[in-house]
C-alpha cells in the first residue's frame, strides 16, 4: 500500500516536471509585437501598362493583406499579400499621375500616399 502511494506521488512529480520543462522554462520572446502600426508604399519599375509597387509594414514581423486604392477615393486597384513586413504587386498605369494609398484590410490602418508618375 505504501509503495502505491509513493508511486502515485512520483508519477505526479514526473508529470509536473514534464509540464514545467515543456512550457515553464521555455524562453520568452522579447521581440516587438506584430500588431501593425504603419504601412508604406513605394513605386517601382513601370511598363507601358503597369507599375510595380512595394509595400512595407511596421513591425517587420507583420503579415496580412494590404489594399491599394487610388487617391482618397475608395477605388480598388490591387490587394497585396504582405509576408513578414514586405509585399509587391502591379497596378494599372493611367495616362496622368495618380496618387495611391495602401490600407490593411484588417485592422484597416491607412498608410502613406505616393504619387505614381505616368510616364509618356
């Protein structure tokens, strides 16, 4: 009877050490939170019909979807998938300069505008 009692205590102690060893002593990340705080968009190479845009997000660990719209009008151009703070896509070129801005589809944070030149 005494052996069963001690065996039960030993089993409980082993389970506790397994639990603590797998989670309690694991290193805690002290890095920045991945809650989106800023989006930037930059223009890139242009062809006769499109221009490449580059999206960067802060912090750099953030991933999600960013929609690019024209100016302050909610006219959808493209949705760019951002992975670890960076994503690229192409927007349709128009005949005059266009101002575009990005915003995250979730949580809806607007970013900085850029002017996309429409080269002759």
